[in-house]
C-alpha cells in the first residue's frame, strides 16, 4: 500500500495540467490548462501532407470577449494559418 501512496504523490507532483474533450462546429478538440495557462488543442490538419508533422497543435486560449470580436472578422485562409505555424 505504501508504494501506491508514494506513486500517487509522485504523479501529483508531476502533473502540469488537465484537458477536457470538446465538440466544436467543425471538429472535436481538447481544452484545459497547462501550467496555469488556458489552452486549446486541435488535430493538425496538415499531418496527412507531412508524416513528420505533429499530430496536434496547442494554442493559448483567448478570453470569450476576444473570441466574439474575432468571430466578427473573416477567418484567415488555411494557407495563412499554415504559414504562421
């Protein structure tokens, strides 16, 4: 039993965040926090073109106020997003 308690303590000390599954309009994603930073994680759509590309992309989450302002602006083309990444 002592090993189990020590193991939990070790895992608790190593934990840096938590994620939750979300369903979006266009795709499923994860949201949560890592090192007290709110994040969202999406599957990498460019993965099929490049097998060495990462499977997921992690982004800082924007506050709801900014999201509504961004929603009013046109979304950047996928090529523009890929160039930034």
